[in-house]
C-alpha cells in the first residue's frame, strides 16, 4: 500500500485581482482568518513580493496601503497546516525567485552550504587529470591511519550490518558543521577521530558529546542531492 504523502498546503487561492481584496475584504478575511501561510503579490503577471504571516488577512490589508500599495495588481494565497516550516519555505522561495519587492535574502536554519565540498571535489578531480596528462614527482605515500576497533558486545552484530553490502557515506550537521563518516561493509561506522562505531547513536555521541539518537541525526544520499535520515534505510 503506497505511503500517504504529508500535506502542507491545505487550501489555496491563486492569481486573484487586487480589486477583490479591495471590494470584498470580508470574504477574503473569512478564508484567511487566523490562518498561517504564504502569500505572493504580482505586477503584470510578474512576481513582485513573497511573504509569510500567521495572520494573513491583516498582512494583505496592510499591503493595500503600505509602501507596496501601488506596485501589485494580483495576489495568490496558500493556507498551510501549522507554521513549523514556513520560514524555511519563505527562504527557499526568495532565494529562487528573488522578487523585486523583497530586499533581504534570508538564510536557512541549519542547511550546510555544499559549495566548499564542490570545490574540494573539483580540485581533487583536476589534480588527478593533471597527473595523468603531465605526471610529476610522486609524493611519499602516507602511512595508513590506525583505526580503533568498534566495541561490539559478544554475539551481536553492528546495527547497520543487515542494511548495507557496500560502503555508504553518511553525514551529520551539528552546530552548523558537517561531520562525515562511512558505513563499512560489515555495518560498522568509520568516523569521528578515526574510530569505528557499532551503531549510529554511538557515532553521533562521539560528535555531540552527549546521548544522541543517531538514526535521526545521520543522513545518507538516497539519490544525488537527496540526503535523508539514516532511519529511512530501515523502511
């Protein structure tokens, strides 16, 4: 049986003339009263402004008379269930569309910027290509790093042993820093401080210094760019 998709937008009203809000404010107010959501203002079919509000009817009414009052002629309204992710959604919209009326580009709460990783990967690829084209003096090979063995109770196997057959890179964003590790073929995790861990939680605790539920903390790349909680591998 297919899983039911989680719902965010409960009701929406799109591409409505500004005159409706001016002439029939009570109708729009009845739709938006006490509701959370995202709204968008347009001018001649071009996006001008995106905003979020926990009291949508008040915000729309304000835009009829504030500094944006003469800059839009149509609006859209998206009523959401709760407000847990509204700030993140607004940030995503603004960073993608860059409306003229929004002067500030907000950041995300804890998202890690992959640009440094991209640069590092490209430099590594270019170095390999350069070595193939014009071999230089080889540097001395580094001695393999000693890896501490994972502590696994007698008669038990690593928590991930039944879910992996090849190496699986994972990562954990903690206090704005990306911590990386690798699930090895035997299910142990090679990570923080060159140690091996028997479970995601013990690997996460080595990062945070306190008890941490690793199945939710660590993420793996289910598809290119799609990093999901490690707990998904058990479904």
